C-alpha cells in the first residue's frame, strides 16, 4: 500500500464527506423545485453531481494506491432553512467545512511526506477555492434580491450554470 493506514482512513472519511455534501445539495434543491424556481433547483442538483464525482475520484485514488475503501453511513442533511438566502448560506457553510476537511488531508499528506497524495489533493484544494467563490457569488445575488425578484436572479444563475458547464 502506497499510503499510510491513517491516510487511508482519512481518505475513506472524505469519500463519505463528499457523498454527504452531494446529499445536502440534492436536499437543498427541493425547496427551489417546489417554488417553481427550476434554474436554482438545477444549480443545486448540478453541484450534488459534482460532489458525487469528487467522492468517486477519491474512491478510485484509494484503490489506485493499494488502499482499502470502507463505506459507512451518510448522515442525513441538516434541517432545511426556510428562506432562499439562508439555503444558500447553508451551502456556503458546507463548502467552507469541506474546504477545512481537504486542508486537513493536505496537512496530513505533508506531515507524512506523502507526495503522491499531496499531488492528488492539490486538485481538490483548487476546486474548493472555485466552489467557495461560486457559492459566495450566488449568496451575493440572493442578498441583492432580498427575497424578491428571484426570477431575475435565476437568469444570472442560468449563466453561472453555463460557465460551469452544465
């Protein structure tokens, strides 16, 4: 095995964190669908799929380096906030949590002089910068809308989706 037992365990945890993030985003899409704000709903579903892809990327890496994948239960998503702005705030809080988790993995890779895993994780570090920026942009739009004109905000979100390649 090319990675330590500790790194193997932490990467397994991150697979589950990424799957949890996918579940959170999927859950957060629901209120938007129920309100008929389908572009917002699609944005959250798109991000749910991205999080699942992140989990699969780590899953594959563990196998690639001779580690063992161990799946565990995925926690339920948190209670949905009632306002659209608070939904986006929750998404941002979750992205910041994932960023801390990735940074902790990077610190472990550096501590263990695990340069292969460090190289692998650099993509996630860069991805988290982008993810936080995108959710921050959405939050700023929601704040500007102040709970009104959400259909106008949806047109901006549609452009964000186009930029992200959805």
